[in-house]
């Protein structure tokens, strides 16, 4: 018994090196499980994008595409994108909603650390400052489409930099001032959102330098109220600022295109837009904020961060990257001529062509026909005999070809098995089609009392043979009368 106990005691002893071995194996397994994901992360430049509006909102789409295109095409690393939408045109942005959305991101992206975050527009910036800095501490943020320049001072000590948006009413007023000899009267339309009031504040500052311009601000987020107000206005020029939160009578959010269409139906206004996202039919255009250029500028900030890995080195883009954008057909319709300096740097859509451009093909064809007729006249005087010989030769070739087809038909027909009437009919229709050089041939037989005809064989070139179609005298009596008369019928 003592020997057994001694044996068990020796076997159950833990050798000193065994705990170290177990710990080492566990550490190795942990490293192996974590290492691939870290390597993968190091191979990619990870970007989280949080847009203020929906993915179908034109302004958001153009910012998004501009940012993605520039970043992907110029990045030193493959870029991996994750995208979220606050959709704050549909759901009013407030503290409660922002907190809920932050909790959603915190849970969804648990363990995920982007290299940089890109946000768009005023609500995107507010969400980034108030929440994303907490959800993703130590991650830099770039933005575009922010209207309030005061933000630049507020973010000096924060890892946030971006591109500001400025609705430049001055350059648009300069365009119409050259057209109007009298005092300029304009309407500025907005949806009453916080973004609108930031824009209105900036516009009022710019208008200080335009004493001869009378401005009427028409603001409402209900389409029926807005249209009612505008219908009473007599001014000629109307400027769109932000109209993304205008709703129908039932409270449904309307697309900017629908809002523009409703305003256009009033028919009294020359409509300018201050944002390329509202450039729809019936809008002249103007000096606009460009979503695409906003996104591209933000992407260049992200690329600089990728290179330096420092937000402190980034500088805000306070000069809005705007552009001249016009509908040429609307300019012509309203008899608006652009200064040459503006025209040279503008982008045009729906370009109305001049006389030559509109009729270029007709003119070219007319000249070509005249030239061809002259050349043909000269050639005809020289080669008339040769053409006559060629005509005779062609006629002879055609005659020989016809003879050959008929001879071939006779040879083929001689080989037909007349005991099989179906096969004989099929061969007859096919031989006839080839010989006569037509697409379809058919054989029809009367029934005994001549009240109907039955298709024995129909051959269609490229499709083959069919049969069985029946035509009744009851349905087409005139046709049967013509058959009885023996007159030749034209087939269709």
C-alpha cells in the first residue's frame, strides 16, 4: 500500500517547467489569432464615413463620390470604407436622436478603429464633435459642407479639420446686375432649417455691399405655404439656398427635384441655384457650391493625414470650392448673356447649338451630294460605254444565275420521293423559295367542298417548315372569291 501511494505521489507531481510551457502555448495561440487581423488592418487605410443626409440625396451622393474617387485614386494604401447615414432631412437632428445614433455606432463598431472619419454637412460635424470623438477617441475627423465659419475657431484644439461651404450670393448678383438696367429685386428661398439660417446669415453679410439690390427672404418648410407665398411675388429672379427639408401637406419629405418642379410651375421666375444639388430642369444654374468639389477637397485632407499621420498639420479649407454651372437652354430662354470671363470657366448642360452645329450633318451631306453629282457627271461622260458593257454583263450574269437555279431545282425535284407526300410538299416549297429567291413559299389545298384551304407546307427561310394552318371561307369570303376567279393575288 505504501508503494502504491509513493507511485501516485510521484506521478502527480507538477514539474517546474510545465506551467511556463502552458503559458507560452496560450500566448502563442493568442498572437496567432490577433496577428492576421492586425496585419490586414495595416495593409488598408480604413475610413468611416458618416453622412448627415440619406444616400439618395443628390448633394450627399456627389460629396461621397468626390471623396471616394480622389482618395482611392491617390491613396498609398488600399482604402476600406464603412458608411453610415444620419438621414437628418427625414429625422430631425436633436440631442436624443444623436445619442441614440452614437450608441448604435458604438455597438456596431465595437473593436473597430478607423484611421480617419469623414463626415458631411452641419449635422455631420455636430455629431462628430459631440459624439464621434467619444465613440472613437484619438481618431482624426475631416468634414465637408459646413456652413458656419465660426466652427474653424471652435475646433482649433480638436482633431477635426475640414472644408467649409459658402453660398456666394455676390457672384450670382453680379451676373444679373449686368442684365438689369434698373434696381435688382430678388427672392431668396429656404426651408427654415438650421442650415438655412446659417446660410441666410452669411448672405446678409454679403448683401451689405449691394445697396441697389432689394431682397425678399421667403422661408417655409411646407410646400403649399411656400408656393402660395411665391405666387404673390412679382420679382423676376429667385435664388434657391437649401430646400431639402420641405414637406408635402401630409408631412412627407419631398425630394428637391419635386420642390423645384413645383416652383417652376408658377412660371414667373428666373430660377438660380446656389447649390449644384438643386440643378434640375427649369433652373438657370449659377455660381454654386459643388458637392463633388467639397468631397474632393476633404479627400485631399485625408490623404495629407495618411502621409503625415498628424491632424495638427492639416489646415481648414475656408474658401468654398464653388463653380459656375449653367443650363444653356435656360440662359437662351431668358436672354441672359454671361460675361466672357465667366463663360470661359463655366460648365454647361443642355447646350443649344448654333445654326451650323444644329444642321451640321445636313450641310455636310448637302455639300457631299453636290460634290458627288459633279464628280458623277464628269465620270459619266468618260465611262458611259464602259457602264453599258457592265450593265449587259451584269444582265447576262443574272440570266445565267437564274438558269442555273432552275436547272438545280429540276435536279433536286427529280430526286424527291413522291411516295411521301409531306416530304414532297416540303421539298417543293423549299426548292421554290431558293429558285425564286424569296423568303417564304407555301402550298395550300381546298377541302372537298371548297369551304376552306389547308396549308400542306409553309417554308420560311431560316426557320424551316410548318403546316396545319387552316383558312376558312366564312372568315375571309373576299379572299375565296378572288381565288375562285383565278385572279393573281398579292401576298403579305
